[in-house]
């Protein structure tokens, strides 16, 4: 018998057309191995011992081993792809895919008015905020703090990293397998008995994945059933995630970056000079002379000079790339010596993790990129700031004493990168996430924050044990909410005790009826139903022992509809922006890019949903939508490197009491990409409704954005003309002209 098998395998090796030689060689090695044992214990060990996930896998006959190895190799590749994508995007494989990520997020016009930041201008690499100012930029009291940090373990929710890996593998494993075409050329036959069901576990040392994918494999008259496959990918994701969470905790509790920002402002404003930043506080004896600064020039210096280098100075103690930042200064002889004051300030800015985990193999660094615009206000919104004009200032001016007190309001994003050089057997892993720095009136913005809890390995429960399901049996029917026709192939899950228990896939049970008829775990939980092309459905569900129920669930199909964006132009008349009566609209010009981002406000059984439209020139694209209430963020950007938006140089004269009048010079500003307009529909301006009959009955939707006239002055307070302030006035005019900016639905 052994000789026959050997001859059969040798014959396979001789086939030069075979594309799976490596698997046949493995089969030969396994054939002559005297100790073929597939026994892996499943255990979860806590209290200082490495936590692992190693399931028991059934033994597979020799002739099916190449198939099993091939599937597990595809699993490893698919899991690795998922890990790399989610690591670059703050723990989300695709933040734009609400079904995959479990959460709907959008990018607004400004980085500090968004759920995530865009790494490159116009790019599609977005990094969600793990800590940010969820209220509008002008909020200073009772403001909301937000977080888009995904949970690590699936016991904590549908947007967990483990859950996303499960969904990604379920969705993409078949693509890697390629229909087993290479094996079919060798005479194998396959019958797929069910869809893949993935169970990913993040452990101390790796990411372990078990896939249940029942196959019936036949060859030469012999049929073998294979169901379970296992792989592990060498990456310390738990350790990386733990360090990332601790960094956010340190920032939220101690305002490290806010304090460091104020220290940077102090460093770059001393000694006071018009060429430096405006000072937080200074008193000078300058008879007959004053100093002035402009908000726009201060913002430019913060974005290009102060923050890019200053943010990179912060380090995390006990990491691989930690070192002290030592400042130097020149003494009177020109020799460079250590500046003890500046060095002591940066020593205080070392982030100290207060957990005992070993992070010595990881690198942690912080980045601010100068193309991320910051939010900056000086002294409550003044464009030009100078000496204190409070009571008594005139008397002090007579004496030649000038007092300066500048109040900063600042918000800006910081991207944190944690690197694990040892991941993927030395290939390395880069994990990015963002948080927002917020200062109001020279102090950290107060924000309510609940510390991220210490990460522990989840204890297993028996809630999903199929042998212990005594509720029901229940009948879950699925139909299309619009056509009322049955929906086949919908995945039904019961979520309880922090776990998602797979119940079944809807199939035909009676003529023209699609349902799952199965027993459920006993207790309270949630019923979750998902199907590609339909919006996920979730609602509370109670299952009692031996008591049957029947439900008919309507699933709303996503509608692909043609979409475009048109522009309505504002005029500037006597110091005001006005939209002409019956304002005509025009297409987006070839030098402009218009973006519409929609985020569904979840107030029913359907999960979060987001979509976006990008138009350049006279284009039409397709967008996928479902009915509901939506928040809308729209943006117009003029992009023309050959003919950039220019704001000419300006000189203004400021009258100085009891002194010499001062001349303020504004340099010419040039923008290759300038935000020239947009639209906002949110809680303050009013959401928009997309009714089912309007969506499913239309063939096209037209969105509208405002376009401001090109700016010709640095500030409207300097000249009655369009100014740079228009960038922050989109919401104001979206409220004023809401009716004219609502989308239009075209039936024919």
C-alpha cells in the first residue's frame, strides 16, 4: 500500500505543468514521517504566563494534506494583509467601509473637525483619532471628548480588531484560493459545503486564526471531508496595541502635548520680536515703539517651523528609540553649551508608561506634518495682536512701558507611529494612530475622559457552545425591504455575553421563503444579520428555553445611484457674502475638486453607514446609499500649481496712542491648493433626510456646494474684500442658504 502511494506521488511530481509542486513535496515528506501528529491544545493562560490560542484540529488523511496546507497558506497571507492594512489605519482595515470596520467615520474640511486625518493631501490613507475634541473648534466649556480606538478583542464589540480580521478573512479567503484551479488540473474535485467562518485571536506572541470551511475533496474515487484550518502570524499586536493605549491615557490624563506646545511657544517667542511668535506675556521698556504680530503669519510659523520639529522631540520611556533631548546654546565666547532650562523642560515631556509591560523592542515616535492646517485664534479671533489695550495702558505707554499678553487657542493633529521591527519574522510592522492637541486660552482644554482599561486576555465562556443551546428553535426570515422578496445567504448571529455566536445562513425553507430555523443560546442579547449588498441589521433579542419565535426581518438594500456635484457661487457685496436670488449653478471646473462625505446618523436597527463622492470637472460617479438621516461635509478645493491662488502683499497702518504709528506688512500668500468653499449639514445646520421612495425611485442625485470668490486680502477687517476668513465660514453660509443647497433627486 505504501509503495502504491509512493508511485502515485512520484507520478504527480513528474507533471511539469503542475503549479503546486511544493505541496506534493510536503506530502512526500509527511508520507515517510514516522510521527505525524496533529494535536494542538487550546488554552488560555493568565497570571504572568503567555496567553495562547491553539485549537484541536482533526487529523486529515495524507492525500488531503496538500489541500489543507494550501488553505492554511492562503489564510496566513490574508491575515497578514489584514494586519498590515489595519496597522497603517489606526486599527481599521478600511475606515470607509462601515460594514467591515463596524463604525462609520468621515473626514471633514479641517483635520480638527474630523473623525480621522488624511495622511497626504488628496490621498486615501486615513488615520482615525484615538482621542479628539468631538465638539466644534470654537467650543471652550462642557466640550465632548471622542475616541475612535477599536477594541482589541471581539468580546468588546463589532468594531474590534479581532472581529475585523474575521470579516476580512471571510470576505477575501476565496480570492486567494482561486477556486482551487491548480489542484483541479491534477484531478482533484471539490464541493464547498459552507461559507468560511473565521475565529481570530490576538495572543501575547502572535495572531492565531482558526477557520471552519467545510470542503469535500475527491480524487481517484476517494472523498475526504476537511473542515478546520489553523495558522498563526508572528506579530506582537497585543503589545503594540497596549503601548498605543497607554500613550493616549498619558496624554488624556496629563496633557503632555498641550504643555509641550505652550513650552514651544515660550521658546520661540523669547526674546520678544516681530520675527518670532507672539509672547504669552511680556513687559518691555520701549519708549515710542510697539510690536505687532498677525494671526496668519503666526499660523504659518507654527505649521512650518515650530510643530514639525517640536513634536518629534517627545519620547516614550522604556522604548527602543528612547533618548534624552539635550538643548544647546552659545555662550559669550561662541562655544556651545547645554541649556539647562530648555533641557529640563523637555525632560519633563518624557512620556512615562505606568504599566509594567516590556516595550523595549518597540519604537514610538510622534509626527506633525506641515500640510495639516491647524486651528489657531489669537486673543479671541483678532487678526493683528499687539500691546495690551486694557485700562492703564495709555499711562504705561507714556512711561515707555509696553505690556503684551497673547491668548492662544490651538488645535492640531499628531500622528503616533509604533514600530515592531521583529514582526512578520523581521519584515516589520508600523502601527499608526492619531490624537488631537487642544489648547484654549493658553491652557489645556478640559475634557472628560475615561481611562482605557488595562488589557487582559478575555476569558472564554460557554455561551456559544452549540451543544448547550436550549432556546427556541427560532425562525428568522429575511426579506428585501423594498421588493419584499426573500433574501438568501444572510448571515445570522446572536450576540450575548460579549460574544458573537454564529447561528446559520438563511436558505430556502419553504417555497419563496428564506430563513434560518435553529436553536439559540438562552438569554438576552442582540440579533445581528449581515448580507453583502444590504445594510447590517441589529436589534435586541431574547431567547427562552424551549419557546419558539418567528421573526421576519426586512433588510434594506444599498442603492448604487449616479451622483454629481454642482457649484453655487457667492458674491461679495458691501462687506457681505451673498447668494443671488435663484442662483444659477455650474459644474465643478477642471481645476477644482469637490468632495461630499455622508455619514448616516444611526437611530434604528441598521448599523452605521458612510459614503463619499469626489468630482473633478464635469464628471458623474456612482455612490452607494441607504435611506436615513445623514450628516454631510462638503469641500471645494482649487488645485492649480501653474496658477495658484494668491493673496497679494499688504501694508496697513496702526495708530499708536502717545507714540509713533506702526506699519504692519503682510507677505504675499500663495496656495497651490486652496479650500474655496463647501457645504455642511450637521446637528447645528440641520441634517438631511434620504427617504426610501426618493432614493430607490431616482436615477441620479445632485449635490451642491458653495464657492467663495477668490480672496484678495489677508483679512476682511483690513479691507472690505474677500479675505482668508472665508475658509472657516462654510457652516455659517450653509445655515443661511440651507434650502438652496439641499440635494436634488432626478427620477428620469
